[in-house]
């Protein structure tokens, strides 16, 4: 079903984005891989080519830059411009400060990336999908888009916004054959916490020691499931948690065996 489909993955240079690239490559998709770290994309593209024979197009892109997003999408060569699946995955958190102590730059970065960046990319890609009456936008939300935890304030707000955008998108796309889905993970072990704590690997590592976290591949498989349903089926959203995480800050301290 995904063989020869064109799939754009934002934030493909790490974590869930990289795992999605592997899952979709395995199914024979052609991949547009976007992120700021081009060297990582090149390494990934070489791996995908060697493992699955995947054809890739690499885009060095900061999703916060609306002009760069438009230029990248409008500038796609004809063989890449008909995007079948858009995976809006690029995102990050910064800090765990209380609102009354929050850093303005952290707030800007989270809102500009997780909300506005997702909107810029969607706005650039959707007209083509609507014109072709075919496509699928899969947004990576979070359990943080359904619940709020202490210090999560602005990050949680951005993920609540992603949930609202996905719902709004479905209403706006009604009557077309373009689908919109949200895949909302709980704790996944990626570079996410290292980014949140600005390279403090010790603090970041502690995030994943209380119980077995999800793996990026677990989420990629869920994204793949959404993208491979028949035309009359849309998975509107999926909430995927580690077995030992009942809610965003209710977990069982099983430890890691
Ligand atoms: P990683 O830090 O491992 O990966 C984040 C990816 O986003 C990187 O490829 C990074 O690429 C990209 N990115 C960040 N900022 C930008 C930007 N301005 N422009 C383009 N790309 C950008 O984290 P995850 O894989 O965990 O995160 C992926 C998504 O999953 C995020 O939206 C996150 O909020 C969400 N999520 C994560 C969970 C977790 O526990 N890990 C749980 C729930 C949701 P580069 O730096 O090269 O630009
Ligand atoms: C990331 C999951 O719980 O760290 O979206 O906010 S959490």
C-alpha cells in the first residue's frame, strides 16, 4: 500500500522521525527527510539505501522558518512534489520551569517549532493534497496534549494545540479524501530529554530509568498503521503509553531489568 508513495518526515534526523523513516522505507516508500542536521540525514539516507534500496530526497530545514519551509516545498522537483503522507514529527521541549520562572526563549522555541512550524509545513503541503484529493497528515502529538504535569506548562500547551489543529484539520478536510491523524506517545526514549535539559545527559538519562519506556520504533509502527489503512478508514488518534505509565505522571517504578 505504501510502495512508491512519497512520504515527507520532519525531524527525521533523530528519535521517532528516524524510526518512521525505517518503517516506511521497509514498506517501499520514497522519503523526503527534513531536519536541521543534514549530516544526520545523509547518514540515514545511506543506511536506508543499503538496507531497503530507498530513494530519498534530503531537505536541510528549520521548520520555524516559514519562508524556508515554503521555498523547500515549492522547490520540490516534480517527482517529489506529490506528497502522499506528511509526518509532522519535528518538535522539542525546553526545560521544566514553573510559569513564574519560565524562560521566554524556551517558550518561543517550543511554540515556534511545535505549533507554528507544524502549521507552516502543513499549510505548504496541504493545497497539493487537496488538489489531488489524496493524502494523509499524521501529527505527532503527545500524552502532554491530553494531560498537564508540573513544569510542563508551555510544552503541554503546544501539544494541546497540536491536538486541536488535528481535529480542526479533519473538519476542514471533510469532503476530501485527505486524512488527518494524531499519534500521541507517552514516554519514549529518544534525544528528547537531552534536548529538554540542554545536553545534561545525566539528568536526561534519569528520565528513562524508572520503568521500560517506549522505543521510537513502537511509535513508528503506530504511524505506519495509520498510514496503511484502506481509503475508507481514518485512525483519528492513537494514545500509546508504556505499560508502566498509566497517566503522564502516574507510573509504576518497576526499574529496568
Ligand atoms: P528527538 O529529540 O530525538 O528528535 C526531535 C527531532 O525534531 C530531531 O530530528 C530534530 O532535528 C527535529 N527538530 C527539532 N527542532 C526542529 C526544527 N526547528 N526544525 C526541524 N526539525 C527540528 O525527539 P523525539 O523523537 O522524541 O521527538 C519527536 C516528536 O515526538 C516531537 O514532536 C516530540 O514532541 C514528540 N514526542 C516525544 C515523546 C518522547 O517521550 N520522546 C513523547 C511524546 C511526543 P534537528 O535537530 O536535526 O533539526
Ligand atoms: C513527551 C512526553 O511526558 O515527557 O511529549 O511530556 S512527556
